[in-house]
């Protein structure tokens, strides 16, 4: 998550979240995950969404789909907002891993646009 204080009370806040992740070698197929961007906490307003199905059979993929995820929030005040990137399992039994130890492997870009 990241805190952001808008300069204008009438703006759009555009969020672009990228992350390096992988489903480890040897994991069984048919795992799925959801990624979301939310404003005002993990259970807040959803502004971006993606879904990925890891599969060794037809109909899935093993490449980057969860991220990047992009969303837009219609801002109405200059109060600080909390922007969260979230990932949750669907019907998965395998873990995905994020390279959180590398500062360049996760990037959240927040842009405020006047309206």
C-alpha cells in the first residue's frame, strides 16, 4: 500500500502497479489468482482488476497477467488516500512468489490528473 495526498479536490488519480512474480517450477497446474487495486484499504473501493490462471493444459498461461494492473479513482477531496495492491487465490493450491527483496521488482506509479 501507499499513501497519496491529492493536490486538487477535483481530479482523477491514476494508479499503475507492476510487480515481478512467478509460479514456481514443479507446481501443479490449474491455479488461479486475482489482483486488484483498491483505494482506502484492501477492502476499499476497487479501481483495477486482473485475473490469471496458471495451467499446464490449454486455456491458461504462465506469463505475466496479474501485473501490471491499472486503475482510476475519481477524487473529491484533498485528504490523504491509501492505495493498495492486493493479490488473492482463487482455487489455487500452489503459492506464487514476489521478488520483494529487489527494489526495482515492484513499482507503483500514482499520477493525478485535473478534471
